């Protein structure tokens, strides 16, 4: 009986310390994700709040992005971008994904060299979903569209 309790205690302790993105014997980790799971093409759907100004994005507008995530979780700004379809203009995108937690903080630029920026903040999952907020503009910047805070959901598309 004593050996059984010792083994169970060790198993529970090991599962409680698990922090990887892969489950340990059926126990889930802490919600992290790999570089490969974070990188790729993502679509973010925005839902404006009640205090949005004229010119804000319409409800259910989908913004598309390409995230080139480095091993550190930082985005490679030269190869990461976002778009507002049907426009084909590739706009600057920078920021990072904390791979151990899935926390995301991205800056969506209005265009190269402009002072307009939006901030996307939330949580990404290894299963390819996102939940968070998009704020236009970031503090100290000009709006890309119009002053607005959007509830935002997202999905990895490739």
C-alpha cells in the first residue's frame, strides 16, 4: 500500500510540474505552443465595441496575417505582414508570441513609415485558435482606421 501511494504521489507531482506543449500521460500542459504552431497564416475576425468612431471596421471584418515566428517567439518583421482584404496591400506587422503561454502582442502598422498603428493582444492555442482584443490606435499613435476597441477571435489557416 505504501509503495502504491508513493508511486501515485510521484505521478501527480510530475503531472503538476508539466509545462511542455505535449501532454504527459494524459495530463495537459500549461497552454504553450511551438514555433511551428504559432507561425503561418492566421485570420482574425473583429467585433467592434459600442464606443467606436466613424470609419471603424465593420462587425465580422476579417484581417489576414502571415506570422513568421522566430525560435525566441519574436516575429521577423521583414517577412511578417497583415492585410485587410480585399485590399492586397501588405502592411507591416511586428511583435511576439510567448511560446510557453501562448500570449500574443502584435503591432499592426498602417503602412511603412506612418505613425498609425493598432495593437492585437490575446492568447493563441496550439490547436490554432486565438482570442483577444484589437485596439486602434496603440497608445501614442494615430489610428489606422478609427478609434475603436474590438473583441477579436482568430484561426490559423495554414
